[in-house]
């Protein structure tokens, strides 16, 4: 736990150091800038004096003797080392260097003061001279002949005086810093001890009261602020002590129950401002708690039917209950009813929302299933009834007619039996009834099925080709032989039934990304893009294929889908109308 006294001490210390550092930096840089400006101003005046002495023709004629005389005269007048430099940086004369030694002096064009003068007209720098190996201050200006720069004049002086002045400023800052720190420390120590003494007194009294069986109160304090605090604590302590624990416990219990409800619940005042809500309500509205707390319903509810019903309730005060489709494929049932908090006439309203998506989908599936089964059974039963009535009304001595209608009755009976068998297969797959999955190599099943369908395709003038990669490789999947055979049979039967005359069918197996990929491709009639999403539904049949295979049950692809899901795989379909289809199955490899 943090100690407020230490925290305050560290805060004051850090703040003081920060203030000192910032102040020192500002003063030091300000002083340095002031001194530099003074030096530059003084040197500028001396440069103006020197320009009157210099004959600029000596620069163009490289008259070293004359230039040397100029530098010596300027030094005599100004007391500063003077250097005359050509516009290319060659030293032409220096008051401290003989003419004979100028050849050994390096080019000065790259010196910072020369560069500054070249770009802005004047330059200043404090650095160590490579010529005399001493710290100097340099000031340089351009020399013009008309508007053309013909060279530079540079003054140099030792930085001793400047360094002494900056040293004095630094010493003054250090002394000021120490005085400031000592003053702050004494001030802080005095008031900190006073405050700590009062806080310690309050702390002792509160500890004694907390350890007792009841609240004893806090004695009066010396400082008015702490005395007011102790009086307030005494006033509230006796009341709060008895109520806090009870209220806290009850509140936690209620919140736990409230947030454990799967039903979304929210209470609003009469104007539609939210008062209470549980976590399920926040999740349903897909908003963070910060966007819900204390807001009006229209700021975070974006479902128009519910908004309209809330507005109707606020206006008419009549309970509303509705079941409707929510966003995407979800269904909700909500009720808006009066909120009873007290005996007041208008307490607001309560919204309860229940997610009934599963119930609604189950009901829709039940209705569709009953409708589809009824339709699929009604067609053959109607035919059987018609044929039977025809037989009853026909002459008994006409065996040819009787045999014809009996064959039709038998055909419709087989159709009914096929529907029942497919329904039973689908039910067993969905329920995972008596189905055992085991590690197996599927290529033997692939070969057996391809052999059977090779014969069927040849009898119908269809091209059938198998492409099995890694056939001899030891490859295992978690499957069931009967399920795998049922899956492939349904897909290949469909491919044969809906393939065009002289069409082509490919049966491919390959390995990719640790999955076994099975492809059944045909050049059949294809499936319209808008119907691809529904092709795996029970009893669903594409409109343009009903005449091609009128005896189909519409359950084959639904069986395929459920088998793939049982084998922890996935299925994809690519199809183009009048071009063909590709069913692609991905099964995880277990090796």
C-alpha cells in the first residue's frame, strides 16, 4: 500500500528538481545567448572599422604583402586576431602567421563560421583552433566588391572572458538552486509533520473503532479541516456501520442473480432513460457498458421495431409483447411492461428480451419437414390410388391392362420405399446411431467404388476418369467404411443422373495441407448460383432438374453434408449453369 507522506515527499522533490532544471536551462541558455549577442555586436562594429582599411583590389590581385599589412593594422586598432580569406577558403593573410607559412595553412572554407557567413552574411562559432590549438571565438563576415563576394574577414579572440562569465553564471545558479532546495525542504518538513500528526491521530482513532464491537467516535482535532472530517465521520459512522454490510450483501446477491439470467432485462424511467440492465442486455445490443449507462434507449438500441414499440408504450402505457426476426438469422421475443418500484403512478417500464432463435428455427424446420414429407409421400400415394381405382373399374378379363397398372403401382411403391430408406439413413447419421469411426486407409474403398461406377458410366456412354494421388502411400483418416461409401455413392449417382449425354465425370483424390481432398466433377446441367446455398437442405431440388430425375428424393446431398460433418470435414460446391459442377470434400488426415 502506498504511503501518502512518502509519495508527497517524492512528488515535491521531483517537482523541485524539475523546476530547477527547467529554470537553469532557460537562464543558462538565455545568458549565453545574451553574451554571444554582445560579442557579435562588438565584433560587427570592429569589422565595419576594418572594412574601411582594406583595399579589396588586393584580394583579386592576391597581394599577400598588402593583405598582411592590413591584418596587422586591423589587429593594432581592434586588438583581435585578424584573418583574411579568399572566397574559395584560402587564407590570404593572418595577423598571427607569417606570409611564408601561409602555404601550410589548410583551406578554411569548411569552417562553421565561414559556412554561416557564406550563407547568411555573417557567422559565429566557439571552437578549438586547429592552427594555434587553443579555444577561440570566431566572427566572420563577407567582403563585397559591389554585389559580388570577393572574400571573408574573420576576427578571433580567446574565450577566456566569456568562459569566466559563463562560469560565474553557473556558480550563481548552483548557489540559488541550493538555497531554493533548502527552503523547500524546510517548508515541506514543517507542514508535512503537522499534517502527518493529524492524520496519525485520525488513523489511531479509526483503528481503535474498527477493532471494537461498535463505533466509538473520533475525538476533536486541532486543525479545522481535520476536525470537520472527524465530525462527519462520527455522524455517518454509526448509521453506515449497520447498513453497509447488509446492503452490500443483498446488492451482490441481486446483481449475481440479475447477471446470471439468460434473458436480457433492462429498466427505464418514464422518459426512456436506462436505470438498470444485466450483462445479457448489453451483449444483445452489441454495445459496451459505457455506451449504455445513463443513456436514453434511442442512443444505443438500433432495432427499429423495438424502438417503435417503446415509443408506443411511452405514449399509451399498454403492455406490448412480440416475436420477430432480429438481425441476421436470429429471432427474439420481447415484452415491454410497467416497472413497479414504488407507489408512484409512473415508474417507467421494463424490457425483457428472450433469444428464441433455436426454438424458431426448430419450428421452421419441423414445418418444412412435415410439408416436404407430406408432399413426397402424397405424390406416389396419389398415383397408387389412381392406378388402384382404375384396376377396380376395369374389366377383370383384361390381364394386359391389369399388369400395366400393377407395374406402375410397384414403381410408386419402390419410390416410397426409397424415400423411407433415405429418411432412415439421414436420421441415423444425424443421431450418430451405432456409428463407429476408426483409423483407416480409404483408397481401397475409392478403388471399389470407381470400378462399380466405371461400369455404370460405360453403359450410359459417359466418360469416367479417376485421378488418385499418393495412392500407395500409407495415409489414414478417422472414418467409417459404410459412411464413406454412402457419401461417394450419393455424389457419383447424382453426377451420372444429371450429366449430359456423352458427358464426362472425374473422381479425384489428393492430399493438401494435411487434408484429404475428394473431388467429384461432372459436365452436367449445373446449378444456378442463387440455389447453391440451399442445395444441401432436405428435400430441396433444383427447379431445372426435376424432369431429369423425377424419382429422386431430394435427400442425397443432405445425407452427404451430415456425413462430412460427422467425419469432422467440410464440403464445398462450385457450379455453373449448363457447364457442370464440382463437389469438393476436405477430410482431416490422422497420420
